[in-house]
């Protein structure tokens, strides 16, 4: 199978896993772990007082925007390194073909 075929298979598997979560529980709430952590701490120790308070809380959907921006930056960095390695491999192959005395 060609590398592009493997990308298609991998992407299809990821999409199937994501869609399975929504099909298995269509009315479920998919929330973040921050709220669940706070609830569990309140259940375990109702008198718990946090020892640190954040100096700034982003308003509204700004937190989601910052998280998405962080994910995008990470994807760009990973994509750069994957592309760089593929470029090196293609350049090596091209040099080997140019030096091959057939």
C-alpha cells in the first residue's frame, strides 16, 4: 500500500473512533476535565480551599480560542518536522538516482 493509502486508512480510523463516541452516546455532554476535577475535589473534601488563584481568567470563549491556537501551533510544528524528514528522504533518493551509473 502506498503512503497516501496509509494516510487515508489512518484518517478513516480516527474519524470512525470520533463518530463512535457520538453514536454510542448521542445525548452525552462532552465537557472538559477541569470541571470534573473540581466536582471530584468537592465530593472528596468539601472544605478544600485552593492554595493558588490564577491572576487572570480569560473571558467567555477566549479560553477555547487559546486552546485551539495552541493545538494549531503544535500541528504546524509536527507538520514541519514530518515534511522536513520527507524532503530529506526525497533529496537522498534523488541524489542516489543521479549517482547511479546505469
